[in-house]
């Protein structure tokens, strides 16, 4: 772990060359780090001294499940009512600085690598009491209640505390840090960190129902997205629609790591005549 990329802000200089790496297709999208300039930031109601890059949002109303924000909270900034939607759950992953997080009355301080799961309806607040900016990812999803299951409880952990689990037969070259218990079906989204050691690969085209957001925290790789091979590096974001084929080769001298969102553990939504009379 050598640190997590965070956008520096500002504008590229007038002498900058467009590199043409930004791509938006029906199956996937790549937002390279060069796109994180000051002019594409947003603000949010209720958030003080805060700006964000909103890098994923549901758009077609058909199959997209999540939104992802790269947040930058300045000194003294934050929110007492951060989440307006009572059914939204969230994950926070800190990439730089420190945040103060109150979850249902319990207070936590999170630094780089800090991770929090925030269930729907949680009473939470977030502030930056330091004199430098705090940066973190905020991933949001509408929680899908399932018969017999309640929503999970809030928890706080960190990249440093959770041991990555190697994928079978990879000699540890491909491993996943799983922050939520994969056997706990109350969770309908996982936000994990995937780590490849130099030369590590996904050796087949994964093609599955889960939608993905991948934010590259560290290193570089060549990623297969649908029919294209795309070079990616720390700071780049990829959005992959359900069933988008995916594979990769870790190409740099150090580990290649990304924060991975996926929707899990729920039925496919049926549509059309006969689906409970709808
Ligand atoms: N692109 C990925 O890293 N996919 C993961 N192996 C996953 O779906 O868990």
C-alpha cells in the first residue's frame, strides 16, 4: 500500500494535449483522472465547504443501481444531514486527510484507508475538523429489503485492518479485501478492494449480472472492457454495466488496486405480463 490517488483539482494547463482516453459506450464508461478538473465539480445541498466529482449515477432507470462521488471536504466543512434519502445505504472510503463520522450516536475518526458502511435510515453526520482537505469516496445505493432480512448494522473498519483473501490458484497475485461478510445476505452491495501484484491477471472474461464501479486507487493495468482493451492507471474510473465482459493484466512495477462496487444477493427484477399481475 503506497497511498491512494486523489484528484488534485485545478485545470490542465493551456499546453495540455487531449489524450482521448475518456470513453462512454452502452456497455461501459471510462473517466480518466485528467477529467477531474475544477470545472466539472458539483456541490450538494446541506454540505458546507464541500465539492465533489459525481462519477456514476443511475441514468436509464433500467439497470443502473448506484451513484459514486469523489468527495472533497475542506477544513470546517461537512454535513449534519448528509443523506436526504431514507432508503439509501452508503459506503465511505477515505483516500486522504481525516474525517469525523458520527453513526447513530457513535463517533469515529477515519484517516486514509478508513471504511464505513452506513445502512438506510442511519442517523449520521460527517465533518472535517482538521486544517487540510479530507477526500473520500461515497457510494450510494437504494437498499433492497428482502423477506425475513433486516438491513445490516453500521460498521467502521479500514484497508489496514482487513486481510485480503487470495483467489484460488493465483499464488496471491490476485486478492480481494472484503469489508462486508460475503455470507451475510443482508448486504445487497459489496464495496471491496481488488489487488493484483505485478503480472497478476483476471485470466478469463468475467461476464456477470453485477454492475460495477471501479476506481483505480494505485498502479496501472490493461483492462478488457467489452470488446476493447483499455490502459488505466491510478485515478481513473470505470463503470461497467451488467454483463459487460471484463478481464485485466496488471502492468506496472507495483500493485494495481481498485475500489470495486457490485450489487449482490438479490433477485433479478421481473417485468412484463404475469409478474404478480403487474
Ligand atoms: N472486475 C472485477 O474485479 N470483478 C471482480 N472479480 C468481481 O466481480 O468480483
